[in-house]
């Protein structure tokens, strides 16, 4: 018996990689068909069959609704795995970083480590991004070489299968980070904006993120 509404089940289901969803769907369908719900003392003879049929229909709808072509927020972060080069500008000054994306803490957070190519590096940062399905949000912590003051802030943004947009409510002003993935080129862009007193957003930094070529 399901302990969640169909809408709730569908929401959590989209957070699971497609191959895992396929195996779980097969398991539950077999369970629904082979192991029919036991008949309670007040259950009519045909109610067991109706309950079993409802379970099969629900899982079939979920299977058809969420196809391999539909990505999830976790799938999106998977595209950020591996080594990268980041080139762009910060306050209109050119910068270049080396970056590495990897899942950490038993797959609960995605870590993007960024480091300036200068020797010694002028800047270094760790960006931790997690997925809160209950709030339908990305949760992010940007920790960098400027120290603990910035570490007090937690960024959040709506879950999306194609864009990571997170707002950090710093004391002096809000910052908005937007990661956008181009599947055709397999590249990313990162736009960092600061909110002005007028409510308008201005560019603080922008980067093009390209896979690091080995050799």
C-alpha cells in the first residue's frame, strides 16, 4: 500500500536516476501482480483485485510520464562532473580557473572545486550543492579563500532540470548565480549577478566552463 499521494510519489520519483527508476518500477509492478494485497476482514472479494489494478496503473503512468529523455536536477548536476577550465571576468577583469566536479558525502552533495591558475592562486573556492526534494530547492554553500564571513550564508533556488539558479542573501546585498548547460556543446556558463538598491541586477562575474582536455 502506498503511503504517499500519487503527486508526492511522482515528485520524489523524478529525483532518482532513470536506470534506478526502471529497476524499481519493474520490482513494484511484479510485486503488485504476483503478491496481491491481502484481503482484510471487511474487504469484498473484488476489492483486492481493484487495489492491485490501481497500483499497476499508477506505476505504469509514472513510467510513461518520466521517460529517459526527461532529465532531473540530479541528472543536470551529473553533467558538471569531471575536470573543467573556467574562463571569464570578475568585475570586468579577466580570470581563469581550473575546476573539478564530483559527488561527495555519499552522493548527497555535489562539490565543484575551483582554483585560480595563477601561482600562487589568487582565489580558490568549494561550492557544495544539494537537492532538497521536500522544499523543491537546490541548497548551496559557497566556501572560498576570503574566509568565514561568507560561509554564514546558505543559497537556495528552485529545482530545475536545465538551469541551476541560486540566490545568496549576503548582508550587504543579494547575489544570484546561474549555471546554464548547453547539451549540444557539452559546455556550461556561469553568470554571477549582484542586486542593486534599485532592485535591478548587474553583472559581477561571468564564466564559460569547458571540459579540460587531457594531454
